C-alpha cells in the first residue's frame, strides 16, 4: 500500500501503528476492510518489533497450511525454500 490517495495513506499509516493492545477490535476490522478494498493483500505494523498481516481469506488459509513458510521466525522462508529444493542454497554446481 504505497503512493495511494490520502485516505489510503492514512489507513497505511494507522496500520503501521496497529497494536492488539491499543487498537480497538472494531477499528482493526475497519482498517483491514479498507486495506483490502485498496487492493492490499498484506499489511505491516511496526508495533511489537514489526509484523505482517495477511488480509485475505485465501492468503490466511495458505499461511495456516504452510506455517514454516509464513512463520515470523527469522530465516523461516529460507528454511522452507531449502526444504523444497535442498541443493538450491549450495551455490553454483561444480563442473
């Protein structure tokens, strides 16, 4: 969500400050709906050391099915890629 009309930038800024401790649930749902309507499939908050929010049903479903890839654990995506193709991270093949 970047370079959009002012209302969308306001939503983006508010999502960056989203916190389960300070943002009321009703406002959270409003922000999710506004972001989805603007075409944003994944939002980001800088709160709680930063986290991403999957906003669409299909994306959440994929995330639940592949928790290794969608984990917030550092290096999780690289671990998932290595499992999918164990030789991918070994560099160029020897001739």
